[in-house]
C-alpha cells in the first residue's frame, strides 16, 4: 500500500486514504508526515525513559508542537518543509539520546539521510504498523488528540503562555503509543487523560488570548467590502493577526478575516485598527471560489488550506507558522518571533480591492465572560420557559453534502431553542437570521474551535446556577460536527468533563474500530446523526 491515513472525517470511503488524500495530500507528503510523527515518538521515548524534565527541554518542546501541528489535516502540504522538520527533529533527538542508557525503540535510533531513505523508512512505520485494529484505533485516537493539543499549545506559546505539564503529557502519551504491554483498558484510560489535558490546554489558550487581547464581547462584524486593496488572513493564530494589523496600519491596505479567523473581531484589542475591515466569505472549503474573488493576497496562519486550483491564486497565497504549501512563500519569524509581512503588503498594493460577495453583518462574541455578563437574562429565560433547550453545535465544517444536515437542523429547531457554537461549523447556520429570544440571539458564537472551552464553562456555570449535580441534567444537547484532529481533542475534553450522549457527525471517525466505537457508545452514549427531523424529535424528547 502506498500510503494510509484515516485521521480526518473526509477519509476515503470512511475508512482510509490509500492512494492520495481526499484533502489533496500526496503519497510522499503523507509518508513524510508519518515519519515525522515516528521521529517525535522517538523523542518522546527518550524524554520519558531518560526522565528528562519538560521544563528544561527549551526549544525541543516548541519543535515538537510544530512537528505535530504540521501533520494536522490541511495544515502543511509542503514535502520540503516536512523533510526539513524531520531533519531538525532527528538532530534534536540524537542530542537528547546521549543522556539515556538502555534499549530504545527503533524510532529513537533510526537514521535516514536522504528523501529516498525517509520515504523508504516511512512505509512500514505508519498507522498500519500496529496490527491489532483496536489497539491501533486507541493509539491513533490518542495521537490525534495530542495533535490537536499541540496546535492549541502552539498558539498559547506564541502568546508567551506555556505549561510544562502539558508538554510532559504529550511525551508520555506518545511514548505510550509505542508500548505493546498496555491493555485496551489502559489505553482507554489514557484516552480520557488526553481529554483532561485537552481541557488544560484550552484553558491555557483562553487565558493567553484574553489576557493579551481582552475578553471577547458582543460584536457586529461586517461581511461586505470596502474599496481599498486588502489582505485576507485565515487560520487561527491571533499573534500573526496582531502583527499583520500593526504592519498594515496607515498603509491604505485593509485586513479581512476568513474562516476561523472571524472571531478575532470579537476581541477588544483588535478594534482599534481602522483597517480591520470585516470578515470575507465563509468556512475553509469555500476558499476555492472566495480566494478568486478576493483578488488580494492571503495569509494562512494554520489550517485549513485547500490546494489552489490556479497558478494565479497560488502566487497570492503566503503561509507562516506550521502551515505550508509548495510554491507559496513561507514567512519565518526572526529570533524574537517577529514576522516581516512587508512583501504581502507590497503585493496587496498592486492588486484590486476585493469583489463584493455578501453585504450586511453578523453578530458574535459570546465567549464565557460575555455570556456570564448576560447570565441573569439567560437564567430568567430558562426559568420562564422562553428558552427550552440549548444545542451545542460546535466543531468543524467540511465539504461533504451530508453536512447540509446542520443547516436544516438549525432551521428546523423549535423557536424556543438556542444554538451555542464555536469553530467553523457555525458557517452552516450563522447567516440564517434565526432571530432572538428576548434579545438573546438564537445563535451564540463563542469563537474558534478552541473556544469550545467557553461553551463547557458556560455549561458548568449553568449547572452551578441551577444547583444540579450532573452536567447531563441541564437542558443542553450536544450535536457536534467534526473534521480534523483539533475536533478530536475538543471531543475528548468534553468526555473528560463528563458530557454524555454527544451526537457526532456527519459520520463517525474512520479510525474507530467497531470495538472502540462500541465502548464510546456504551460508556459515553456517543451517537451518530440521523435526519434533521428525527434528531430534533429525539433531542426535544418527543
Ligand atoms: Fe475548522 Fe479547519 Fe478550527 Fe479545524 S478551519 S476545521 S477543527 O482547522 O480547527 O474549526
Ligand atoms: Fe485522507 Fe483526511 Fe488523511 Fe487527508 S487528512 S489523507 S483526507 S484521512
């Protein structure tokens, strides 16, 4: 078999991409990503066996985060960048290995000096190296959760917030995926532990974002366009956005957000920039048409990249951080983390203003602090029966036609229900004009996928206000759309917090073996989705 990847919701046939990724990932890039993960596992084994303190590992921690992030779906398609990262990790690994005695796994000792040697080495060490499908399923679920954790930890680190305990867990978890003596029960326990650290990393990122940029607040965001040349920024990294806004200030170049960058508008710190013009377009997969009509340069700070169809669009795409695409200029930071975006700004000035594709505005900014400020109103609405139920519909969007379910579901929900959302899943219903309940909008957008943490805090607050002993007794249902590995860590975090009966769609993960799926169903009540009508009946209890 040339490659095997089943880490995301779009995996071929629901079981695995074997020739080329549905995402556009080539066989070679898939193999190099496998080898990068294998190398990071080697580093993890050395850290664990050598009892090395994560606190003292310095640059290694950051490189481990970047390596994991580069392998997340739609983040990095650049084989050269992944090869360079493997070399970097091999050098770091070998430097650490000198401190450890005793026998080590092959991933901690192998060598591969050329691209050919890397590709050859990658083939037998990928996902299918674990023969037992249940063990493979659990190991991969943990690995994908750790990838999502690394993405959030990298954003927090970029803002100067780190927690060595999270790094230590990443090493322990990855090392455990090499351990053939662990039982399935022990791996299930480690999966939940991964969720526990998922909560920690989302809390860390929340603290990093809010301490630097303020608490998100109710904000009306324009979805139309102005007449100036402009740059579109996508992905999730708010430090990149901050630097871009600083550098475009006063240049006559506007900045628009795309996809998951939309919630940046909710932070007070970014409101001072007159050139922060609004949000352009919709969720990540709509970029194919929206980048054509935007006409200006695009900066990807993270996933989700869709391989550009035309050379013209490709020349306008820039990447930074863990994102990458062959042929697109990648902006590196200097030793202080500063990035020079001048070439993007210069290009913007030569290009026309964006073409208008929508007009008007949308409202968001309902992260925990803002919702707590409205708590009395919300509690009153629940007590009076004006709000009968909340629906957490956080997560991701994707290209599959079956995701139309989420639009239909939102449209058909009874008018006395409120949707709590976060992540790019929101684009399936955030422009539907679902109205409000006594001034509370029926779609409350908390922010990016990591801000699902806010939704958990809101649920915990309601549990406290209503004096309940169990989060599952609240009038809240969870109907979550998933796509990539950040959604895996969000899901594991919710399971750790004790949330039961989560419905996950549009399809259950291909990496769940029948037995592991059974455990999730029996222990946590995880379920798939049916039709919008059937599911609404089920959720509303009639
Ligand atoms: Fe979406 Fe992509 Fe944020 Fe993901 S843009 S799918 S879960 O990267 O990270 O929600
Ligand atoms: Fe396939 Fe998803 Fe892997 Fe891409 S990331 S190769 S679409 S499973």
